[in-house]
C-alpha cells in the first residue's frame, strides 16, 4: 500500500512539474513575384516593371500601380524594403542577344 501511495504521489508531482510542451509553429509567409523587363545591351536599363494580381497583395499597403510606376530595380528594392518585404531570389531569362532580359524578383513577407 505504501508503494502504491508513493507511486501516485510521484505521478501527481510529475504531472504538476512538467511544463506544457507546445509544438513549434511553422512560419507562414506571403510570396510576391515581380517581373522586370530590361533592355539587353543598355546596362540593364529597365523598360518595364510588371506585377500581376496575386493573393499576396490582398489587404496589403503596396499596390501594383505603385510598383509599376518605379523606374529602376534599386527603386523597387528600396520600395519593397520600406514596406517590410524581404528579397529572396532573382532569376533571369534571356532568349537572344538583342532580346530584352526578363527578370523575376521574388519577395516574401510574414503573414
């Protein structure tokens, strides 16, 4: 009987002493793709910034019109940085020497 009471007391003590263990929450991000068309042989001068409607823009303070009105990639990066969007990746697509260069810029922001 003494062992039984001792084991129950130990179990109760352990149950009160153990902290609640919470699973680590997965960080969720919104991702945004911005397409920049640059002239091929003109030191990367931007011809056009294009942003399509994306779910990541719903309810955000940035707009497609504001991004498309920017003139350089530096302005785009500064604009996104001031609005707390983190630059993740850039990929280029070049088809021919005289064709424009299509750049895909990927940004992310915590949801």
